[in-house]
C-alpha cells in the first residue's frame, strides 16, 4: 500500500532561486526526472518536507565539450546522452554505456546526475 506523505513543492524558474530554496530548506529533496525520489516517497523510504523541481531549468540541460572537457548538465537524460552528436564524436563508448541503463522509458526520464546523486 502506497504511503502518502505531505511535502511542500517548489518549481524555481532560475538556478539562483533553486539555490536559495536549497539553502533555506535544509534536507529538501531535488527532483528532476523523479525516477527514484517519487518511488521512495511512495514507499515511505524518503519523507522530505520540501521537494524542489528543477526540471524547468533549461541551463542544466546541456552537453558541451570545451577546452578538452566534457560537461553534462544535471537534467540531461540517458536518452539525450545516446543521441548527442558531441558524445558520439568525443566519447562514443559513453553513449553505448548509456544504452544499457534501464528500459527506453527509464532512459527518457532518468538523468545521469540524478542516478549519481541517488
């Protein structure tokens, strides 16, 4: 039986606002793809009082290769990694590894950064 837990939900429009919310609400959970935290809330594993949805922060949804360094934004999904011309050109094995993560539905929502943070 799913557990219902009340929490306050925020959807900041800018990174600075997200950082302010994180600073103000200690222990807040950050939500992007939600493949882990939503299930953890439903199962009673996680019970955050505050949930900060960063999905709308487009500046975190970029893949760049600059000065010899690859940068993958926090909102980039595994599917986007698979399709990225930058990844295919600079680090094709990384795209192949991304293909092994979950089902297509999971890859369409799950982010690499979210999985690292989990």
